[in-house]
C-alpha cells in the first residue's frame, strides 16, 4: 500500500473538488477528506482543519506543481498543447 500525503488544504469542499478536477485531468488519483459529517455540518470544517486534498506520495510533487500552476493561471505541467 502506498503512503498518502496532503497536497492542499481548502476552506470548503467545493474548492477541494475543483482542485481534484485539475489532478483528475492529468491522471493523478486523489481524494477529498473532510470531517463535516458527510456534508451535513460544513460548519465543523473550521475547527477540523478544513478540507484536505490527498494523493499518493509518489504523485505529490507533480500534483503540487499542477495545483501551483493552476492557482497562478498558468498552463499545466507537461501540457503539450501550445497556448494560442
């Protein structure tokens, strides 16, 4: 079994799911972890440390780079499609 690491912390589930989508497009398996009783009590997230985006340790460096590029509005790492 591979080790898991957190590559992002978010204030809400929506932000984490959007970031997960960035990783999904690039083929990086990830999942969102939130202690909000299945979405029924989102107010618990503040005290629980927010929402975490988690990936396998071997994908962490690439995932972090993709998330940084996305946050800066840049192209994805290794994107072979030229900007027009």
